[in-house]
C-alpha cells in the first residue's frame, strides 16, 4: 500500500508499540489477539499503518558547514581572504545540490509517521485466521451448524468452492 505522496506503508500496529515490527495488518492483529487473549472480544479494532517520515536536505547548509570546517583548519586565520571565488562558489553549490539529492535518494530514515488506519472486525478476523478449536467461547459454533463437506460454518450462506461444490450447513 502506498500513501498519496508515493511512500510505502511499511509497518502496522494496533497496540501503540514502541517499535514498529509488523509488516502487515494481519501480523499486527495477531499480536493484539495474542496479548488480549480469548476473553470477550470487541466488535472491531483499529490497525494503523506507518510510513517512513519524509525529509529534505538543504544543500546550502551542507556547503556552509563544509566550508566553515575547511576555513577553520586551512583558511586565513585573520579571515581577510575568501577561500573560494564566485565561480568556485557556483561549482560548489551545484555539487552540494547533487550531493543532497543523492542523500535523499539513498538515506532511509528510522522515524515513521501514521499515514493510514483500517478498522478490522475482530470476530471475522478470528474466524478466518484462528483454528475453530482455539476460538474463544463467544465465537464457538454448535457442531450441528458446520458444513458436512468442509467442516466450516458458513453462517447460513451457500459457498461454492473451486470445483463447483456447494457448501452450507444443514440445520
């Protein structure tokens, strides 16, 4: 998933963790479910997506710092002579712009910001991602409601699998 400005949503979280480690919404929900346990489940939870924070590099600031360092070590101690000519300044400014562009293209910031949020129906998520024998009692399904073909509760809906076989529970 990408943000409007083209950044990749890299991390997901729903616990306000100090470190972002989950690469998908499902991973984040799984950690939430593991921590919350199988008690009373809320209807839904919110999972937040994070992208690395954008940044900019000021080429003028880079050039100023480099020249200042050089002048301290190698410049006129009285500060009377300029260390570069106007022509050299122009070349150095272009080089600083190029350097700044290379840094922006190749530096990966650690800091992230929240860029999207998704609401996940936690009960549906559990039914899709947790084996039925591990479901909390609030989600347990009467065995009489399970499909005789695949063993899954289709909640009264008829599902057709890839072979064209209709599945539904028989009350």
